[in-house]
C-alpha cells in the first residue's frame, strides 16, 4: 500500500523496460541486492536519488552505496484489480 492512492494495492502496472526515468516519474526498481522489486516515484536531487512512496506513512528510500537500487522500467499504465 505504499503507492496508495494513485496505485491501489492489488493493481496491475504495465512498465516499459528502460534503465532510467525522468525526475518525478514512477518506476519499477530493484532493491535489496536485486532481490526485491518495488514501484516508487524517483526523485533526483543533485547527486542524490530518493525512491518516494506516495503514501506519506512511508519514509523515502535513499539510494547510496549501502542501499543500492536499479531502475528496470517506467510505469506507463495502471489497471485496478476488481
């Protein structure tokens, strides 16, 4: 539910495979040693990249050498589950 209200839990998200996105776009991102995929808004601030949930209950994930992440695609369409 980290992406509620724009992407309700259980929704299907179509992603276009690409290694980077523009600032503020929502992307599919691999984290935790490429073992977990997540959807987050990518915020680029100078040399810092933040992965921001839309639900304010979640803190941003700061991408650095201790917390690596890899963008695998841009979210282009959301279909809510029935």
